[in-house]
């Protein structure tokens, strides 16, 4: 296994002043390091972040991630997750009149604050996701407060970045691409200044970092983490999130069967809870909706809003009780140790999983949620994979240490950065390899040739 190696920026990082303070990554995934900032609580929607550092401690790096109507949820959530895991104090700010926004794929996210509250703050990094589709495409570009914040960021030689179409649609009109090498989504590449445009997944140029799309966001976010905290922290984050470059993307399949759902649109249920891994929830939902599946996010909590493992607030479509009203072709359990524990306590979810198995319908789990299937006897004679901490607890099971494993109508994944492969494997089984490849191309994600 090798880690994702970060390209070195054209300008040495020593030209910018950085400090090293970080918050402990999610304890269930990697052992906590000494930090000056405590993690966001996993089970409280209102508890503030509190510092425990001594008076002479170096303040944490501050990052602004703006969101609005039509934000590409994978880009925003991966950036937020990776940077918080690295130790950054990330503020998610809405450019809309309200904090709750509907992203491009229909996921509902709740910002931490309004963009106007950030106008006088100083950030070490401003990172812009793309606003996919109309009317969302101009939301960030037309936000005057955000424009002033980002222009000041560039003028004062602090870090800023943009991904997908945002370099061409947002930064270019603001005049922030001058004499900088940039890249962007292939569909918008011809809008970039020809002399400075670069066809690469990642480009770092004198304080500006750009990247190509949802499928390159891990590389983008990891580069930003490296610029803020150094390569040792970035490599640790990469390892904890299973970011690898030398493994085959193809899923390993055993006891192959067709996933036939008839002529109707496949219905997919994704239960969520406080502490679920936001990357896993959002990636599965986004990719399956891109493939035209009907995806329903159901909260097992008393409210629709859940607080995910790294502090992202997600609003479910329904409560789990309402999911009983119809059958689902596929049920996918996202990981996150705290989230999996709360999912396992839902009597309704247990009932749905039992019925899913009895009816020989499809089900799957990511990361630590494999333990839920184990407890219900749904892994009998099945091969599977999961996070290493979960595999260690399973006895007398045939476990295969691949990124994605399919056994009959069971599909499992290690989780975190491997969840893109997991979701595309589901698309391939439900709709065929052609559609999976088409979705991957839209994401700018390298799909296996086989």
C-alpha cells in the first residue's frame, strides 16, 4: 500500500508563514495526536467548539468554505472533512439568506454561519467548491461579501483555492487568476486564459490551488492540508482515510449474481445518525443520484438534522419510521463509529434489514457499520471488507482486505476515501458498466479500464 503523494508547489511553502496547530482527528479512525483544539462533539447539534490550549499556544489555522444553492456536495464535504481532520478550524458559511442550503445532488447541508459574519475575519485559507448547475452556478460569484474576502485573501498573500468550474466561473471574473497557472473541470477548461491553463488534476501557483472536480477533491484538500500543516500531517490524514494510488479500483466479486430490480427506478435507503461519516453519506447519495437512482436519506434520530463525525450538519429527507412505508431495492449503512452505534440501536432499521435479507434484496455497509450486519447474522458465509478496527472484532468470517467486496447481494467497503469506488461499483451492478463510467467521467474520477 502506498499513500497519495502530493505534488510540490511551484513556489516554496517557505514564502508563506504557517503555524502548526491542529485538532485531533476522529478517534475511531486514527489514534489522537496532541492538539491544541478539542474535536467537535459528535452527538450535540448545538454544542460550541471550545479551546483547551494554554494562553501561549499557537492559534489554529482558520479556513472558510462557502456554500450556497447548488453547491457540489462532494467537493464541499470532502474539503471540510479532510481539513478538520488535519486540524483546521473550518467555518462553513452560507451565501444564501438562510443557513440550510440544498446542494447540487439534493443533499441538504446546514452552514455554521452567514457569510456576512465572516467579512471582518482573517482566514489562513479560503476554499471555494463549485456551484453546480443553474441557478446555483452564479451564487458564489455574485456574492459581494465573498468576493471582497477572497480578493483580500489574494492581496495579502494568504492561501485561496477553487475546484471544478469555480476557477473559470468565479475567480476569473474577480480577476484572481492573473499570472497564475490554473486548472479546472474539462468542460470549462476553454474559458481559462490559454497561456496559464494546465491540464492536470491539481495545480498550485503562488498561493492559489486549483483542481478539476469531485473526483479530484481528496487530492485538492490534501494539498491544502499540506500547505497549512506540512507534509507529515497531510500524510497521516491520507493514511487514516485510505487515500492510495497503487490499488486497482475494481471491486472484488464473489458468488456473482445479477442485481435485477425490474423496470422501475432502483430505490436506495441510506440511514444516518449523529456521528455518521459525512464523506460516506454524501458520496453514496450524490453518485447514486447522478446515476438516476431514487435515494432516500433517513434519520434514525428524533430530528431530520444530524451532526456527522467531523461536524458537518446534514438534513435527512425523512425519519426512519417513514421508511417502512415501502420496500427498498438497496439499503446502505454509512460508517463512523459513533454513527454505527446509534444506527445499531434503531429497532426500525433492524426490522428493515431483516426484511431485506428475507426478501433477498440488496444491502451493504461501509467502514464500521459492517458490525451492524454481523450482529444481525447477515454476514453468514459472506466475504466482506471494512475498516481494520471493525475487522479485528469479527470472528470466523471470510474477510477480504480489498477496497470494495461484493458477495452475491452484499456489498461492503473500507470506507472514507474508498467510498467513491464503492458507490460506482453499486452503479455498475444496478445500471451497467457504461453508466458507471459516464458518472465517473463527470466526477473527473479515473474509472478502471476493465
